[in-house]
C-alpha cells in the first residue's frame, strides 16, 4: 500500500468545562483516535451524535489544536504556526455539515469561489479567474454554469449550496477532503447525487476522503474503509464489507441493527441482539466516562474485565480490528448470535 | 435589501426629515443672509419680543432678533455637532469592539475593561466638567467630548456581534481556506453589521444633538455661535416662559424633537428589515390571509 496522505495518531481532545464548581474538569471528547487516509480512497467515520466524529474532523482541519497526538501530512508533522497552517489548508479542506450556514449569505457564488481561488493563486484575475470559477462549477455538476455563477446562496437549494461548498473546497486543489456529515442536512432525494459526486472526485481526482456520518447505510454505499467511534474512542475498523457483514464489536452491531432495513420485517419474529432490551441506553457522560470499555453499561455481553480496563486491539486476518474483550476472551462467536 | 429599505414608508419619512435638516445645516446661513437679508443677531428695535407676524414669521426674541433666522442658523451648530460626534463615536466603537470580539484573548480582556470603564463613568457629569474646563471651545471640540462618552455601548454591541459572526460556519470556512484576518473582518463579518452600525450611528446623532443642546442650555457649549441649545438657553435666561413668549423656545425644541423622531423612524425601518416579523406590512398581509381563509372555508366544506 502507498504511503498515507494524512495520518493522525493517538489524537485526543479535551474541552475544559466552564461553570461553577467544575474548575479543572474536562470533557474527554476524543481519546487516542487513529485515522489514516490514502490517496483515492474513502474512509468512513461512523458513530452516534456526541461520539466525537466532528471533533476528529475539526482537529484534522486544524480548527482547534489537539490535546495530544500528532497529525502528519505526507509524512511531515503538522504545526499550528500561521504560515504552516496556510500551506496545510491548501492540502486539506473541510466540507461543513450545514450548507445553509457555511456560505456567507451576502456574497455571490462568484465572490465565494473567486476568493477561494485567489487565496492561493494571488495573481489570478479577470478572464482567467472567471474561467477557473466556471471550471469549478462544472466539476460539481452545477450547469448551466453561467447562470449559477451570479447567484446568491439564498437563490440556491440545499443540494446546490452543498455543491458550491464542495466547489469552494476544491478551489485550492486539495489532496484531502474532510466531509463532516456532508449529506445529513440535505433532502433524501438529493443525497445520492452528492455521494456520487464525492465518489467521482475520489476516482477522477484521486482525492483522499474522510466521510463522517451517523448513517451507516451511506457509509456502506460510498466508502472503502469504515471506522466506528463510540464515546470518543475508535472501537472497530476495517474494510467496508467485513465491518458491515461481520461486525466485531457489539456497538457496531447495535448501529447496524438500528438502521432501517426493508428486508427485515417487524413481524417476522427475527429478533436481533438488542431486541430484548427495550431501553438501548444513552451515550455516556464524557465529563466522567465509565471505566474500562465505555460501552459496557449498554453492552449485553459485559463482563468484569469490561468494567475495569479498555481492551487491547484485536486484529483479524482481513485487516479488520476491534477493541473488545469478547475477542480477547475468545467469546467472539456470541456476536453472531450463536450460543 | 436596499430597495425594500427605501420602500418602507417610515424610512422614507425619517430619511426625508433627516435630509431636510442636513440641508438646513448646510445652506441655512447662506439662506438667512441672501434671502432673508438678516443675521441671527440683527436687532429690530421696532419689534422686541413680538409674536409671529408677516415680517417675522416666527416672531422675535426679547432683545429683538428674528427667531426663524436663529433657528435656521442654529441648525448648523446642532446638526454638525451631532453628526460629527456620531461619526467619531461609531468609528471608535468599531475600532474597539470589532478587534476585541474577533481576536479575543488578552486584547479582548484589555479592550473590554477599557470599554466597561467608560461605560460606568457618569458620562454627562464628566462631559459637563470637561466642557466647562475647555470653555469657549470650537464646535468640533464639543463634538469630540460628546463622542468620547457616546461610544462604549456601541462597542459592546459590536463586540458581541463580532464574536457570534466569527464562530459562524461561513467565517470558519473562509478561515480554513487560508483567508487573512483583515479580509475575514471586512468581507465576512463587517457586512453583516451594517444594520447595527447605521442604527447606532443615527442614535448617536440624536444623542449628540441632545447633548449639545443640554451643554448650550447650561451655558458651557460653544460660545459666540448660535445653536438650538443656545436659543433655548437665552429664552430661559430671559424668562420667556414667564412672559409667555412661547414662539421663542418652541421652534428650536420642536426641531430637536423632530430630528429625534426622524432617526427613530429610520431605526424602526431597519428593525423591520433585520427582523421581518416586526413588519407592519406582514401583519396586514397575515390579517388578509386569515380573512381569506375564513371566507374560503365554507367553500372547501362544500
């Protein structure tokens, strides 16, 4: 395999808690996260709200500094110095979740894209600038381009806005795109368009993509590798098909079971692992996370070990890995529903 | 947006009155000398303290000066001081509030402390003392003193708005493209505050006119020149109220009130645009819609 474009190791982020009586306490938003992005491949980061996915993306986009861990771009460690940041932004771009908030309502498409182009090509002007702007619009399939260039954001639909946001990110010719739930605010009917656009960018431009989502079905559609996050920790990862077809962590199993599947009827009597429990529980409070494996209060297989220490990583032959005591204790078969 | 702004009748009236006063301030002295052939200090010994008449449209003061001439010439003193102090106050508020909110950190702490200090000072009392100290100062000195105590409220507003806009996705997105801080402030953040800044400016304008009038009334404003404040002050000094010379102090008072009303009207209009729910037109539309819905209902039922 080729060298990774963007690699984050043991990334952690703690946010200080403000308020009376909580001096010195922190929210452990992300703990020891590892992300590796390769040219021309898409990694999905899956997890429920509050699991720290967005924090990982924002750290990778240098929106705020990490508490611990390192980020390497093309093998070189990234610093937060102003000039270093600028050249980093040229390589790594973030696509925001909300296309209604991430475009300045007072600027036309021409200005937004034109600025994005000119920040890194300072001498770009006139006809050439116009040509490159139109080229960007063509790249994200906003045709007829001559019409879209003079629109204000409020004249565009959500899907069209998200295309502009993607075009703006592409303007700097990045090698990495970080998509922070890029389709979650869009109508279901246009989500597929955006997913196909991202897939096209991966194939044609050879971009490395981090695709963050809570929707495992879209991850399955788009991605090559899936990583699952729970309460700020990476609990499982690996090639898409292995993770989805044979999840090795009970939490992945829960996520898969909770995504609607037309093939599985409610009345069929086909009980999943979590059907017995009426209450699936809530994600833990990250100011005071549970000891050991953070999933143990919700896990139907929790053992004593789970309450005490976080399990080591178990590697499987096809590249899949998981942090779960079941595999350390040779009880992995319970996940397949066998006794 | 500007179109909708100008179509608003409140804004039109407000801006019209404001423009009229501005014109008066610019051309007033020329008008008085060229058309009325008099000066505010010219004394007509045949008419001392006379009520309005054909010769003196707004009557004369007790010493025999024409009140209309005084009010017209006085507009310059009042309006110029008001506008100059408002420009200064707005600029200072922007220079303090915006960097403080945008850059944050130690600079923010420092500037906020500075703002709070000015905010808690008893501003009018201090204006009085300082104006009294530099007695007989030129009009722009008075404007400067008024501005110095007018800006802190605006700075607080701009600071909080900037802080909110700095964290919005579109600003963060442009920052992550590598946009410079200056550009972020001027192209992404500031354009969103035009409404607030213009409202602030107009309010400061009126406050400036009021403050100038108050200072002149107390006899420590600009000396030698006429302003609405000095007219009222003289009227008070010569017991105009006791003698029933209402035409002496009512016109300048009305002018001040009218200017205040005009800016209030423009501000209402700005409010309606930035908060469409306040719009009177919309309320009318909603009423019509409800009436239509009521009358349409039976038909639907059928």
